[in-house]
C-alpha cells in the first residue's frame, strides 16, 4: 500500500487523507471506499463528540473497508480509500454541498462543524477532499482505455432515526443506472439477501458525487454498494459478502456489457 500525505501545509496532525492500494494498469475495475475511517485529527478536539458518537456509523461506514479490500484483492482492482472521518469532510460530497461538513448527523449534533468560517471550510476541502479527488483521478487516468467499472463500497445502519431497515444490500446509481440495474437483475440464485435498487439512499440524497464525477465523467460504468453494517460486523461476515459480491460483479460486467 502507498499512502499519499497531505501537501496543503495545514496542521500535520490531520495525517494522510487518502490511501491507495495499487494494482496493474490492466485492471478493468477500481474499488473506492470514501468512508473507510473514523479518524478525527487531534487538533479538531473530536469535533466536540463523545466516544460513542465518534465510533458510531455517523463517523464512518463500519465494515465497509474490509469488504472493499477483499473485493479489490479478488478482482485484482486498485483500491482508493479515505483516511479521515466523514464528519471532518464527507468525501462523497462536493465542496459546495452543505452536507460536506455536516453540523448534524442523524440524532447527533456535531459542535466542531458549527459556524465554520469560509476559510475553515476551505481548509478542510484542501486537506481532505482535494488529495482524495486527485488520487482517485490519477488512478483512473493511468488506466484510460482499460478501466471499465468503478465500484464504491459503503455500509448503513440497520436502524435510522428509530426506524428499522429491512433492506440488506442497496445497489445505487447516479446519472448512469445501467450497471446497478443489470446487477440487480443478475442476483445469483440462492443468494437470499434483500437487495433493492436505490435503497436506503438514492441520488436525490446527494450520494452520487463520486459515481458521477469519477465514473460517469470518465465514461466508466459505476455502482455504489450499500451493505447493512450489522451483516458485515465480523471478519467472517465480511469474507462471506466479498466472496459473493466479487463473482456477481464480474459476471455482470462480462455478460451484461460484453
């Protein structure tokens, strides 16, 4: 693994914003995990959150990185992952989005994001978003003509605002719905997951930024995998999911887009 360190000249306690696991330039698939970490730089004083909130789903996507790494290994795909909490800056949001640096998340207030100056917001963009955007763009550009599919891996909480969620796997899309629809239609026999299109989120919730910017704008097929996090809480569960998802993705790409 190679890690890109920040070059913005801000507080070095932010640490690296992005990590890349490289693969060969012949790779047809690239895997992305934007919400891989709950790391909050010490200089931000945990954004005023208690320990429970800092380790909850609002700060990251539990289990998603392990699944993404296993998928990338199986598919011989490069992996690009975020290294800083989504509460510091949500890498799946553009800088102009009000939810890129959220003041609240579900039932939690985020005091350290309240009333930020334009300069403070710009600093977060420079420290977190720009290095990630650049790293992902470089990985894609280096495989121009070979790369065909961008897959982002996320997880979601089984209970949101007190309401249980039955869906287990969501296949989400932005401007280009082709791969998500084709993948849903090809769910393997015997795979009993409750799989739905654009649940529990969809593009109207602002979750398609990476798909559209790095997928659609580069002519790549793309899909977001949203996995309920209670189903990928252990290493064994993560392996089960990755072992099922990898051939499903590969078959969809090979047979649906020959």
